[in-house]
C-alpha cells in the first residue's frame, strides 16, 4: 500500500536550517487543518528564550565563562519538557528548532507537555568531572526561576547523562530547601529515576519498525536491518529487533561499520563499544563506511547517529524499503522529497524515537504519585503508548493520503489546536 501520493515539496539541502525545516513542516501540515493564521503565528515562535552566563573555576585556577540557553516553545498542553545538552554547536537557533520539535513530539504521543531545549556551549571532553559538576550546578542556579516540576523539566541530551541531571536536581533542591526529584527526568534510579529510561528511545524505534514492517505486508521475523549509529538508541533498537527475529546485517559507530549479509551476532558486540569507535575490533566479513551503510539493500534502515545524513545527494542511492528515523532530523527536506517520489516510507523521528520523552513522562508521574514502577510496567506502558500513537498516524495516512511525517504533524497540530481553542488567548 503506497502512502506517498501528496505533491512533493521542492527543497534543496542548501536552504536547509533547523528552524526552516521545523517551520516548513508546520506549514505543510497546517494546509490539511483548519488552523487560524494567529495560531500558526504563535507556533512559529518560542514563548521564551533565556540566555545566561555560566562562570566556573577551572582546575588550573582560572575562571572561564560559558554561554547557556533554555528555549521554551509552547506550553498550552502542559509544562515544558526537553533535553539539556553540552556541545560546541549549542545556540539559541538550534535550541529553538529542537524545542519546536519537542512540542510536536509530545503532542504526537499525547503527553501533557510543551517543548523545550537548552544547553551550554562547551566541549564536555575538555572538562574534568569537578568542572562539569560546577558547570551544571551553576547552570541550575541561573535557570532556577524558569524551570521546575510544573514549569519546565530538563533531561539528559547530547553531552550530558544521568549524573549531570542528578547534579542539576541537587542544586535546584538545595536552593528550594527541599528535595525536588521532579525537576528533572533521566536521573539514576537511586534518586528517583525510572527503570527503562535509558533504553526507551531504542525500544520505541524497534516497536515502530516492527509495526511498519507489518503495515507494509512484511514481518519482523527475518527482516534485514541496517543501523547507522550503534549508540544508546541504535544499539537498543538493534538488540530488540534481533531478539524478535530480525537479521541485523550492519551497524556502525563514528569510525565506520561492519556488515554480514547473514546477520551479525548483535548480542556479542560489547556495550562498552557503543559510542567509542570500537566496532573495528569486531570480527565481521566486511568493514564499511557510514555512507556505504546508508545505501545497503535492506528491509529497514535506521539512521540513529546524527542529523542530516540522508540528503539530496545520497537519497537516490538508498535501497532500503522502509526508513525509521532513530536520530533527530536525520533526513533533510530535499531527501524527504526524493523518498516520497520513490515511494520509500519514512517513519519520522517525532514518533519513532519518542520513547525517551514518553518514559520521562512516566518518571514524572511516578514522582507525582510517589510510586515507583517496575521495568516490566514501564515497558508495557511504553508499548501501549507507542501503539496508540502509531494507530493515530496510520489513520491520517490512510484518510488523507499523506506521508507519515505529514501525518505526524497533522496529529500533533490537531491536538495543539484543540488545546489552544479550549484555553483561548490571554488579553
């Protein structure tokens, strides 16, 4: 059954920027809905952008000041929610685009959150543990007026982890005079984190891949899969698909990948090598580059590494039957147009990797209810939420004859529009 019937947009990679992409998708989905221009104008812009200076004492005794950001996009459905990243590329523009995507992602999953994103402009590899802790605690203090368990709930992201948000929680709690575990999600379980959070994005990618195969008259049993990016998302997706009977024939990390047409022994690949360029040491019939992996003839391609890897330049050479986006924004708009013309379904990131924010929601609920869930409960609830979201998108794909990405935005904007109409506009 083909779902790629709507007229493709004309776009090139040269005019691609994160914000332009987010707004282009907004406009495209809005064509199918009865949303006022006033509503759209609100959604084109973040509600608030906060820029702060974060000074720390370096180990050598010097003082260095870093720039930090927190962008809050739209809170009509609930508190802001989004990651906190430490990376040299962090900027207000990048955070704005990612906050917008979080708004759509939360709405697609029907979670009571709006989108946010933030971070610090820093290469975390240049910081020792003490400096990272200092940076995080000072960042928490600088943001204290705009974050909170009913305002804005950060989580780990690129360059941060469960320890980072634990420090953030402790700093915020010390200033509040009480322990506030709900200020962040993605924490260690010892301080209120939930079981299953780390593997949740990969689990949701695997669930969506399984459903996509079934929808297109295939089966996960025996399906060939290639995964670019054998990190937290890609490795967990690969392992779960492998356990369901799929044949994962190729995986890669930052330095390149490995390929075995008969299927790799995924469980034998050490977790220690997931993000550290160690796949080259794994015994496999063939080594290949990340670019070559994207062009393998497989049933499912999962780009789970970084953004903008499927481009206008390589889209015509992709041979996969289905693409399931594990990374945020791995497909440029121009590449999307090519895949649409070639009838290759692309299951978008705002559905496929939404397991992370969904399980973060479960963690937030556990704090509210003062009750912890078992890993089995978390996985069962995630499965149910992903299937509900999949069915909502499937209905739009079939009723409107649109792509999966456009269907996702239609579902998200419909829910946001309903909330905006119900609440009205403050005078």
